[in-house]
């Protein structure tokens, strides 16, 4: 009886030791991934905002500001509700990095403003951010002691070639934009395909397309520039971008080196339309009786861009009876095109003005005798109206010699990018610039 308690204690101790040895494993600390300059900047901004919000003020509110006509930067800042002397201090702090007197009308910047909880007194600026370039910005924020702190940040920039593949849902242009294609790339592809397809009747849901294009992005994924469309494919039709020797700009060719640009586009609209009335006899929607319709009507949203189907010269840009705002363009080979019910003309479009194929010349409207927004489109050949849907024109030239060899090399490069699913290469890697700190009072900037 005297030995039993000690034996039980020993057994329990041994059991715990064995269990601990079997279960316990020393904790291993995982190494945290390094922070990017953007993440460091964001954490610093949060810390400055938290430290710079004095007691008695509300949580900072984001207020966008845009400089108005006849307004200085300091006056624009004062519209947020801060005191005049504080606006002067912000302007003086920012002037360490830029000329605040040279800011133009429309310049935008973001501010973070705290207001008195009691509703009386001036608001206080907690932070300000102004973009000074595609990948650069300046920030003014409160430090821990309440002083204004100026920092310059330049983001890392990467150039990437994107291979975008999708299926049409609705219009081709809207689908491409939804999938991530920049606006200029979507427009360029739509313009190319309009040489080959009736974009209303020939393109259907689930038709697959592929675009290859270059763009420049910042480290947080913001696109700051594009290199345009390198390759486009739809329903077996392909386009490769290539600039022949002596050409002023790049052109597009099929896989054999044949210029796929036709002399006349199938339709003067690139997106968001349907044929609402074809060429021929129909019951007039306003007059109510059968009448020859000497053109094609495209139902489209108000303001949809209208493009020139071929190079030419503007003959008329004026009001013309039931056609409303009317435009007529003379093209080579005895062809002329006409456009009715326009809402307005593109900038610079007037009689005598030369236009290029694919150039925006006007915008869809509902002027004149019209029941709703649409484009009335007519074609003449040697002074006689013809059916626009029946126009057939010749294709472009075929590359040969040195141009063909250079094209084949460029085609092979684009095909390698397509097969790899794209490529990326860094361009700029810079850290934030050294800060300039204002006086702790927040009323005057520090010197030096």
C-alpha cells in the first residue's frame, strides 16, 4: 500500500512522456513571401491614415476632386472642406515634386478627408493621391506626428503578349471586351472581319475567336498601353499583322501573305446592329403603303459609330429632308455611299474632306422621318442606286520576294506565341522615391 501510489505516479509520468514524444512536433515557421512596392505603399498609407486621424474626427472619407476652369490646385483642395491654411500646406508639400501652378483644367486626384464628429469646424486632410503618369503617382499623407509626408511611387511595368480565346455571346465586339480585349483591339478586329463577314448575319453564338495583342501592364494588373492587334481568327478566317518595306503603317495578311483587306467593307457598322429592313419593296413604316426601299436599314443604338466602307471624299454633310442628317461619300470605281438619320458627324467631317476606310465618319441617330435609332445606308454605282448587299470587290495585293520572307518570319513568331499561350517580359523596376516631410504642425512644409 505504501509503494502503490509511487508506482502509479511513475507509470503516469512515463505514459505522458511517451505520448508527448510521439505527438509533439516542433513548430516550423514558414517564410512569408516578400512584399511588392505597391503592398508596402498600401500598408504605409493605412498606418499613416490610422495615425493621422485625431480624436474627435470621423473615419476618413474618399473624395475625388477635379480642377475646374479658372481654379487653382489650392482652391480645388479647399472644396473638400479643409481650412485655407491647410490647403496651402498641402500645395506647398506637393510643390516639392511638381509645379502645382501648371496643373490643367480636368486634372483629377483623390483625397481622404476626416470631419469633426460634432459637425463644427474645418475638415482635415488625411491623404491625397495624384497620378502623374501611366505608372507613377504622388501621395501626401499624415505621418505619426501629424506632419504631411510626400512620397513618389513608380510601379513595376511589364509588357505582355496576350492570347485571348473566347466564344461569341451577343455581339463579337462586346464579347471580346468582356473577355478582356482592350477597346482598340476589339475595334480593329471587328473592322477586319467586316471585310469578310456580314457582322449581323454571318456571326452566330458560340463561334470561336482568337485575338493576339500586346499590352503594357503595371504590377497591380492595370493596363497602361497597348500595341494593337497582332493576330485575329474567326470562323477559319485569319489575319496576321505585318508592315511591308516602304509601307507607312502595318497591314493584315492571311497565312499565305495575301492582303486580306478588300476594297469595300460589307457593312458601315462594326458592332451592335441588326438588319431591320433590306433593299427592295416593303411597306413603308410611316407612309403605310408599299414602296421601293433603295437601301438597307441597320437598327443600332443611338450614337453607334458609322465608318467609311472605303477610302473616299465627302461630297455632302448636311440636312436633307426625310433623311435628316445626311452624309454622302464618293469612292473609287464609280461608287458612292450615303447615310441617313445620323445624330451627328464625326469631328472634321465636311464636304471636301478625305476619309480612309474604317474611319469613323458619323454616328447613328433618328433624325428626319424615322421611327427610332437606325442607319439608312445606300450605295450608288455610276449614279444608279444598287443593293449594298450585292457589292463584290477585289482583294488586296500578295506579298513576294523579301517582303514575303519577312512576313513568314513574323508569322512564325506570332504562331510560337500562340502555341505558348502568350509571353511576358519586365520593362521597368524602380522603388519609391525618397520622401519629403512637412512640419509637424501640418501648416508649413519642412525645408530641405
